[in-house]
């Protein structure tokens, strides 16, 4: 029996009709190009001119490729085809587009619905395609874009459009006549409903594409923003249920299920699941063969005994994914929930020869999203937007609730920043709020609004107070007052450089990082009518990927893993000599600093503390190991304390740090 693979995330289902202002095709494509990357040029026959990989999608009958359409095959397309010759037409092609960023995946599928030509050779070389679609996905941020060729011939509305696979596909960002003729406008894309099928994951991975597509690189359980730029009106919803607290649903060992936002018959729960486990598949060579799990060769009765409970739970979650057991999530780009998570505080003890025991458990909520610390106070943000403050009480066995005080419960909250004993939050609508000291009771009233700029992407706390970074690179400092009847006027502009991608603040200074690797220090002069001249360059190194500031110190991390400390000497015409190397370990993926302390996290989860001895000509011996846990995904420092967050899929999340592009700001939304 042929080994059949199914969707690593099962896609489909529909909930309600989108009713929203539609972004144009050109605006959408340009936003995709800006926030993910521009699509490379390609054609469907040989991938030229950008070095793209082209793979023929074979149609198989009893494991053998056929050269013309057949009624039944081993790997039917499984699309709704109202025209053409059915589900088993050969010579479609999958094009893996040549992305610049290592985190970006983009695929074009060039589909044939009809045989064209009278011989096998003619059919193989015939360049006419009925449908060309592109999915572009950034595994780092989850942002995903969908592009679709038009099905309507502009010259004859009653005729279906076709496309010449030898021609270079026009850029979707273009407003040219060729682009208008080729690409479907937003209303047509929305009516097709890409996320009816692509609900659980960006990519549809099935027996049709299995021979040429590596499922492992698709990031099937990672971040996914299914409604980038609001194209479809609402994001999809995924679910990965459990049969009980101790027993997993058998189906989610490999799959993540999804429900799309369109008001129409769903494509997963009422269709795709049945195609892989039920009998009587109309287009399959062996209509009663069980495809899932792969190579299941026992009877259907045995399948029912083993998988019936899991299948019934999936069906129930399809009807109502908000049931607690379904563990549903909105695909808005945040990290999917983890099975287990833990927040810990370092006691200061270094690792011994056999163990690292210098940690105290503070929380075990699996929904913890990020941490922020100020002096001796720790805060956490959970995936539902709730904010909690630690009382520093350790967990009692597995009970940790007594150690946390709720401060807010706003689902729009995406980032928190703490410093000088003050906590701020950033919400997805760009508003910024300061905590006034009143914890939640029945309601959460302890917040005052400071900002309302919709393009704010990061906030930072330091000696100059609260600062924000906007998407256009502008940096602002809050000087007061809080928002009032006249709006949010309490901000002073410090810079307006579009190259700025991150900011770092310390009690005595503020810094910015440019996408070129330049680091600049604020000199105290805000913008005025003559420009923004209050910045001094302290380094210009293209290898710089992160900065951290604490006390009077500034540190930087290079893409080689090297860690450097600023000595105070600014750049001059002769270069930027003001840096002392502290480490040169290629495993380093993150740094954190507070007070006089510096810490680093390695790509294997190990955590290290700087002991004050810089590198010499022989080595960099100034580090003491504090932990060696593969689940560590974040370190945060405040005062003389260090905290860490442990989560499932630690290696995957640390790899996100390793591959982060410029644009990951100091306090990045989830």
C-alpha cells in the first residue's frame, strides 16, 4: 500500500460572512512586500528568472505516474472543480519561490484542469495553466499572504481565464495592465475564500503535494496570521483538543485543525476529514482504503476501536471550537499555546557538576506569553491579554496562584514594559497605558491612557522615562500630560529615522538600533524645526542584531554570537573603537541586562551570567552557567534578579530568535 500523508494542519470550515472595508489588491500586495518581503519573479515552467525550484505534481495510479487525466487516482487534488476533467489531471506544478529571508516560505501552485495535447510529450510541455495561486508565509511573525490569479477573462466574461506558464508572472504590487489582467482583485479572492481551506495552517499539505514537499519546513504548528491586512475580515480559529487532562486526542499528534471565517459550507470538518478516514471516496483508486494514520492496514472495525473517540471529539469541536476541551486559538500571529510553561527566578547559584539547582518556580500557567521586570518586581503578560504582578512567592507544589496579583484583563494588550517601578502596556490598537497602582477586583480600573498612535510597535522604559517606537521609525518620549479631552498630546519627538528597528533604555541613557547595524545614543536634544539632531553614533557594524542597556552600560549581540560592551567612546572619522568583547560563542541567541549584571541565553537553552572578565587573546572565560534546560525560551532581568520562561517547543522558539530579521523591536507585540 502506498504511504499516504495528510494535512499536517487540517484546513477549512466557515463561520460567518466577512463584512469589512476591503483593501485593494495592490495595497495588500505592497503591504505584504513591506512586512514580509517582495515576491521574486517566476514562471511556472522553469522557475526563471529568480532561481526558483519547480516540481511537477505527478498523478499516480497504484503508485505509477500517468500522463493524461484519469477518473480515479491515488492522490486526487481534492478541490471543488466545476469545470475541467476532474481531480486527477497531471502536469500541474509546484514552485518553491526563492525567498531572501531565511524565515520566509513562499510557494506558487500552477494548476491544470484539462489535458492539452494529444501525446504524452505534448501534454507535459504544454504551458497553459488554468489557475495560479501563491501563499507567502513568514515563520518568524506568522504573517501570511494569499495571491490568486483571476478566473475571469477580461475580454469575455463568459470565458474562463487561462495563463501562459512560460511568461514571467507580473508582480502583484504592480498596477500595470498585465497585472490587472493576471491577478484577481480583492473581492474575487475573498469570494474564493482562501482561509476556508488554509484555516489551520498557511500551507495545505496532502497526498497530492507530498512527494515534492517537505512537511517539516512548513512550520505546521507555529505562528500563523491568517487575516494579514484584514483581507478576509477576521482570522481563522484553530483547535487541538485533548480527550482528558492526561490523554491526548490521537489526531492532534500530527494535525492542527482549523475553522475559517467565511459564511459557507466548511472545507475541513464536513469534507476533508471524511476524505481521509471514511469509505467511498469517489475519486480514489482504492475508495475504501484508510489513509489516516499512514500505513494503517488493519480493519475498519479496529480503526473505530482505536480512533473513534478522537474522531468524535474533532467532530464536536468542529461544531463548537470554543468548548474548553477543544483548546481553540485565534490565528492572529501569536505563538500557539503551549502544553506546559513555567516562570522561574534565579537564586544566584551557578550550576554544579551534575545539575543546575539555582532556580525557584514562580508560576506554571501554560498561557504565559512574555515577562517584564523592574527592580525587584516581575510582571507577566498572558496570551489572553491579562497582566499579572508577582508577589515573589514561590509555587507550593503545583499551586502558584497565590504568587500573582491581577492588574488588567484586556484582550488587546500585546506588550508590557517596566522600569523605575512603573509598568506600561501597549495594545494592538496602538494605545499606551500606565499602571496607577490599583489591582483588579471585579473590574480593572488601575490604568491611565498616555498614547493613541495607531502605528506604535514598541515601548521601552529607562532614565528618560517612557519611550515609544513607531512603525515609520519615529521615536517619542512621554513628557505628559496623560490623554484628555484634547487627545494624547504629552509626547515629544526625539527622532524620525525610518531605519530604526529597535530601542533600548537604561536609567542613564537611551539607544536605538538601525537595520544597517548602526547604534546611536540619545544626547538629550529633542527634534525641533531644524530636524532631529540629538543622536550620536556609537557603532556601525552590520553584524549587530540586538542591543541591551542597563545602568550606565550598553551591550550588543552580533549574528556570530559575539557579545560586546560599550566603553563610552563614540564613533569618529576613524571608526568606532568604543567596544570591548565579552564573549564569542556562536550559540548565543539572546542577551538581557539589569543593574550591573549581564546574562545570555544559548540556542540549547543554557543560561549564563557574566562574571566581569572580558575576552583576552586566548578565550572568553568570564561566564558562569546558571541553567541548562532545553525548554528555556526567554530571559528577563530586573534589579539584581534574573527570571526565565520555559515553554514547550523551546528549540523552535529559540530558533525564531536566531533567525529574527531586523524589525524585531525591543518590546515586540506577541
